[in-house]
């Protein structure tokens, strides 16, 4: 059974973080060994569970909002007003300051729509296509980049929801609907929506993104709960699963804790790719690189193994 999802930004699982470090930031030899071991575990897997946090999108040019200063660099209008990320990412703003709230989320929606996924997404997809049970994605990202990269939307679990779906801000009910017809126009200098506010299709109240925000008792978890049920079913029949975690940090540790719990419970391989926070217990593999770089290097190793038919670690089709 998977760990329970918490309906707040405290994340999945109440347990402590795995903190027994291995040397991932040492000499190049240690990094090379970690990449080789990661390739071997991926090659032997029947299925790939991809878990991803905000760091996965950084190589595509997306901001990760690391700390207040990082957030304010991305949104100078909010910096001038002294508004922090956890303050603007609050459901109360859709009733108190809806034009400002949608100035922030509308800008993000436009940004995600025009951003192309980096090459690491294609690498992961190609690995999955060679595996018997394919892949499933669990991500705290709300940007829809995995679907944009061609991953099956039925095999993506978005634990914090999606900016590409809307819900009522009241809320009048749990239903969600696609945001594809909403085209926000933003005054970026003032972080303000200038086009009409989106409205609930049922009651006419202001609509909001179907994203789990801070102190959010009104988030509709219907989509995410269905995705979690699909992930549960996939895990039961997936066989030997390799977990590849990309860019999941400790500030909101939902994704890290999920992978750690699952790896312990099911004795699975966990490969953690994180430029700043690669620490992991001795049974896992920590790689101190960005996602695109690490995935490309692992893929090169796998390609070399594939060209050697006598290699015992070669993945079976």
C-alpha cells in the first residue's frame, strides 16, 4: 500500500527524511560510479516510476521559487509589494484579490503553455517504452510538462493538482474542468489580470486553478485521487520497479518521502537526481547533477551497454 497523501503542503507521509548521506558531492570518480550503478538498476527493471519535483523543470527554463529572493526575481511586482510565495499562493486571494491572484497564476499558466520540456523527458519516455510495464509518473509539479512531453495522461499522478484544470473557488462542488479555453492577459509590471476573470461553470463564482495551495481546505482532490488509484493499480502489476526521482527538494518533501517509503516497503531501487540535495541512504543512489545532464549521461551508459550483447545488465525488451 502506498503512503497516504496529506491535504496540505506538509506532503506525503509524516515520517522523517532519510538523512544518512552517501558521498555524492565528492570526486568525479564517485559521481561516475553513481551513474553506472543507476544505469545498471534501470537496465534490470521491468518498469519505471518517475517521481519529480520543481527541479525537473529548471532545465526547461522554469523558475523553482527557491527561497523568497528566487521567487521575487521571477515576480518583481510582488517583490515591490513584499508579497511572499506562500502569501500569493493562498486560496483566500481569489475572493479578496482575484485580479492579483490570477495575475500570478495566469502568468504561470501562460509560461507553462509556451515552455518546451527539456531533453530529459524524452530520455525517460524512451526508457519506459523499452520496459515491459512501461512507466508511471508521480509529480508535485502543476505544469503539465510530462503530458506535453508525450507521457500517457492516464499514467501521470499530480499530487498537488494541475494549473491546466479549474475548480470553483467557493467551492460549490468538487467538479473540475479543463482550463484550455481560458487565455489570461496579464499586466506583468503589476502582476494583474487584465482580461475577464474565469468563472465557475456551475454557480458563476470566480474559478481558481485546481492546485493545492497553502492552508487550502477547498482544494478539490477528485482528479488527484483518481490518479492515485491508477498508480496503486499499476504498481501491483508492474514487476521490478526502478524509481528515478528528479529535482525533488526537502523544502516541500512530498515527492522525496513518497519514493523513500515505497523503496523501503517494496525493496525497490531509488535513484535520486538532485543538484543541491542528492543525499540518500546507503541503499539508494544519489547523483548531484541537474535532471537533463544526469539523464543524458545515464542514457549514454545504457546505449553503450545496449551495443554490447553480452552485457548481463542489458534491459530485456
